[in-house]
C-alpha cells in the first residue's frame, strides 16, 4: 500500500462507522463506504503486494454492518478467493472506471438522506508519483491522481463528512525516479497528497488518516496476515483505540493508538509515518461509533490491570490486538463478521463463540495452554510493546498538538447469555468485615482477660481470709479465662481470614 495513500487512507476510514458527531436529538448520518484494494502494479512494473485484497475485504466486512451502502473494489488472488467466500461475489474490479461509477451511485443516493450522510473511502495498494510530481494510487486500469481524488471525491461529495484513509507501502516508489531517489521526504509527499486545493470548503469537511513506510517488503507481514498499518487501523476501529471508553474512536485516538502499537519497531524501513487530520468543521467526528456501527457481539476486557490480548478470526488470521493500560473502566471490542474467534493472552488461549447478541467478558472465557506460536515473524513481537490508554494519549496529544477526544457517556453493552463474568466473591468487603470482626473479638477477649484478672484477685483475697477456695469465685475465674481464650482464638482466626481476603482482593486489583 503506497502512494495510493489517499485512497488507502480512505479505505481505513471507511471502516469507521461514525462520521460527524450528531447534535443531541439529531439522527446519525447514513454511512456510505467504498473500499478499494489492489495488489499489483500494471504489467509487473514492481513487486506485487500479497494482502491488499485481504486488507480491503477485512475492512469492508468490518464496516458493512453500520453502512447504508458499501462497495468493495478489488481483485482476489486464488488463495484469497478461497478464504473469503461470499465476499468475493460482492467485489467489483479495482479500476478507475468502476470507481467513478460507484462514486456517482453513492453521491446520488446520499442526496436523498433526510439526516445527511458521511462517506468513508479507503484504499490499499501501490502508489507512485507522476512525472509532473503528482502523487497517485495505482488501479488496474491506470493511476488515480491526487487531482482525481479532489475533483471526483472530495469536491463532489454531498456528505457532511468525508473520511479518507490511506495505507502507503514502498514509499520510495512514491517519491523515486530512476534509482529510487529519496530526495523528497515521505511526510512532504503525504501532505502534498492530502493538501486542500481549490475547494477549501470541501476539504474542511474531510478528514484524512495516512501512513507509509520505506519498503514494500516490510510493509506487509505474515504475522498479521496483511499490511501492518491496515491491521493497526482495524484494531483501532474494533475499539482498541477508545481511550475514554465512550464507544467512539476519534482521529486523535486512532493516531495515538497506532503510534503506541508501532513504536517498538526497530527496522527504520518498517516504521510508520502517520499523518492524521480530523475534519476542520467536525474536529470530533468519530472514525467509528459503536452505537451506530451495527455490531451485535462484543468482547469486554473487564480487568483493571494492564492487559495484552490478541484476537484471531475464524480463518486463523489476526483480527485485532490491544495492550491496554490499567483502567477502572472496561474496554469494549466489537466482533464483526466471524462465527468464532480465538483469544490469545500470554501463554493461554480461549475460543469465543458469540452465539447470542451482547457482550462476552474476558473473564468468562475458558482458557487452555497455547500451542506452538502461530507467528515466526520477529517484527510481530515489536508490535504492541507499549501500553495504550489515557496516559499515553495525554502525552501524545501534548507532543503532537492533536485535538483531544470529546468526553462522552461511557459505552456499555448488556451481557449476552453466558457472557457475563463469573460471580466473584466480594473479597474486599469480606476482608474489611473479617478485620472488624477480629477487632470486636479481640476487644471482647481483652474484657474477658480483665474480668479474669479481677475474679482471680477476689479469689486470692478470699483464700487469705478463709484459708479455703471459694467455689463460686473459682468458677467465675475459670469462665472468664475460657471466654478470653475462645474470643482471642476467634480474633486470631478472623485476622488471618481477613489477611487472606485482602490478598485475594489485591490479586484481582480490587483492594
């Protein structure tokens, strides 16, 4: 995925179900999605990609539930065609002609939307730069120029908000002439590709999220089953980037999440250069809003401690991944399009089959030892090395100057049947109750010891006077002593029990 940055960026945004944030009481705008993926450059001019078609299919399927209309433009290779089944039947050729037709059809339908519309346009594939210095995406029948993007999509779109997501691989092909001249910085190319032109008003309602890196051979990875950036975008859109837990992923959150997830990559060719810009007219427009995205199944990461979780889809391919900071609020991940998922956590794995609508708690899953590692790509271990959450987002915003996400109500989903977390004893309450009981019993034992001391003193005084032991006082002394021993033993037992409860509470992060 290369200089086709603009189209690719669009595709990633397509995966986002929530465009502009509607005002209170307004209906959400209808979402229209166009995803384009193309593996090969024309006539074998450069190495073909392997997973642009798969990345496009995954994003299309992820955004489909929340879309009024969705189009997929790609050509599946033989291996991918066997994987994607009915999705293959929905695909049209990734050509300039077909893209023009689809844009016209989408724009015509948008004009009749009573609540307005938003457009998500995404592209995955190769890119390049024309002899005149204009960036373009490579389609099957020719280049889709930056000027085409502006004229045919940005300026022509009647949508309230346009989302454009571009994943660019082989950056040297975008800027190179002759022997891979790298005199033009990649960042400058990205900014040029998405720079507002004649129609500034149209660009003001358009958001862009672009990424690239320096070489095609490191852009895609078998460890993630596709393009690295595309995988990170899908993880973000699944909810992993939702730092404030309001169910909406905004541009700043997506950019920060991708920065955290890819920050450990040490190969300079594989490092992502990210350019994110929210629509100027709608700076808090979400890339996806879980409330309107049409999802029925969710995984809730219901632990407060830091958690690193990876999900695989029913094909055994990476679906999403997250390495979250400790948080009081649970993280909600959307599950879209698969009959079952494999959840990996450290050396354990669990199978999640979402048979009924609703949320499934991470703590409700049945875990077993993980078999042999599914990936041998060393770069996979470099992804998600950094925890992501409010703390990381705050530092990212301070350094990068993005507008932080708007505060919204916490997103919560009812539990599915058998999806609720298993009953957990209130360890903290039991611990404090035991501690209080130990205190009461200890105090009573002290009173009993004092009573024993007074009774023993009376018994000794009576013995000195009479030379005999008073039976009643002897019984009273023994009673006080027995009570002190029993109460003291109870206090010790309650204290030990309370200590155990405190330990269990601390182990669960709920002291």
